[in-house]
């Protein structure tokens, strides 16, 4: 018996043979946190309340001193300036208050090729998030510039592989074998030092009793719902958790043409299934992606070249004077 590597299946041909319900049924139910959002504009909030308080004090003083001195022109000018400044600050606060959430899910289907036929399939699901927020505020801005200038998109693409096997009783029926994904391992949600080579296999029964997949950190790695029972800080700090199920309307086949349009080759994602379930003890197989940190390494290299290596950057003010240089650097990168 000779085995070739995984071969991608035409999505419509698969649907014609097995139906679309099996793809929808096996799509991973995800819990995501409503606290997963971009950095808030704290300075704008402080400035807003400072100006609002100053305006109230000015109005009060003007009222009590009206019989001694009152200039309607100065009063109107100060009010207009104060209200305008607060209005701009409110707009900035609203714009910064961006929540990150699942957008849609793409899917690819692969099958094992044998001389006698196919036994195993892999459904590779790509839950897409509206973006992601680096815990370091300054690096988050630089990362966003990298996305805009190089990748041309701020969406975050995650990956969950679901392995299937033909039933021994009915070759037209596929049974779920297990899951393979980047396991967050209970790390803190805002831990800057994430490990993207934590791929781990779980058998299908791991998902029993509504044990859904949970977004484990800012980089959108996953852990299991019941993992949160042992991580009370994360469970309560990032509540409420929202259950997100995929339906036909937001579950879409990922084509090679579309990969070209979204610069797939610039992303740290390997499409081909990582496991070979036809081999003995495949559950212990591991996977390491050699280009898994490409995006973060490019950002760190840019920081080293533009800002002196010994300078610690944490806030936007630390890089405000260098933003134009970062834009030019990534624009000329020529990836």
C-alpha cells in the first residue's frame, strides 16, 4: 500500500458526494471574549474630563462674576473652543473603542490518496477575526502599519484542522477522528510572549458535553472551554464570553485564486494538513512551522533599524515621531 501526501479536494465535488451539512456540522464552535479589543484612548478620556471640568468651572465663575465683569464674546469663544475640543476627543475615543470578533470562516478540504481509494479527510477551517491587538500599545501600531503596507489587510486568520475517516459500515459516511490546532495552554490573555509552535492533537470526544473551543489569547490561539474552569482569572476578567457558531452564510470555501488576492504567501500559514492519521500513534505527531514568526520578526527588525535597540517602547508617544519612517520602511520592504 503506497501513500501520497494530502491532496486538496474540489469543494463542490466534495459537496456533491457527501453533502454540505457535514462541513457545517464539524465547523468548530468558538467562544470569544467581548474584552478582546483595541487599546483604549486613555489619554483622550483624561483630556475629555479635564476640559469638561474646566468648562463647568469657567461657566460657574462667569455666572458668579457676571455683575462685576462679563464679556459675551469671550464667553462664547471659550465655550466653542471647549466644546469643539471635547467633541474631537469623543470621536477619538469612539474610534479607538474597537471590538475584535469573528467575522467569517473559510474552509479547505483535503483527502488522503491510496491506490485503493481515500480513507481519511481533513477539513481545514480558518476562523477569521476582524483583527488582533498586540499587548504592547506601540508595537501594536507598528504591526498595524506592517499589515496595511505589506499584507494589505488587518484581518487575522486562524487555523483549526478537523480530521475525518470513512465509516467501515458505510463509505458514504465520514466520522470525526480529532482536532489539531495551536493550543494556548492556559497562558494569560495579554502575555506578549506567545508560542505559535504549540500545535496539539485532541481526539473527537474532547468536544463532548459542549466543550467548545475558546479564544485563549490576543493572538487567537485556542484552548478548551473546560480549561477555563481551572483559570478563574481569565474566565472572569474576560467575561462575557460569546458563543459563535458557523452557518452556511458565513462558512465559505477558500480557493487558490482568493489566496492570491489576500497575499496568502506573506502569511505564516501552512495550508496542507499537518498530521498523517493513517500512521500508527499519529496522535503524538508534532508540527513546527519554520515561518511561523515571520510577521513579528519583521516588525522587530523594523523597530531595531528605526529606533535604537536599547530604547524601550510601550506607548504611542514613544514612537510618534517615527511613524512616517515605519510607513516608508514597510512600503519599501518589497516582500
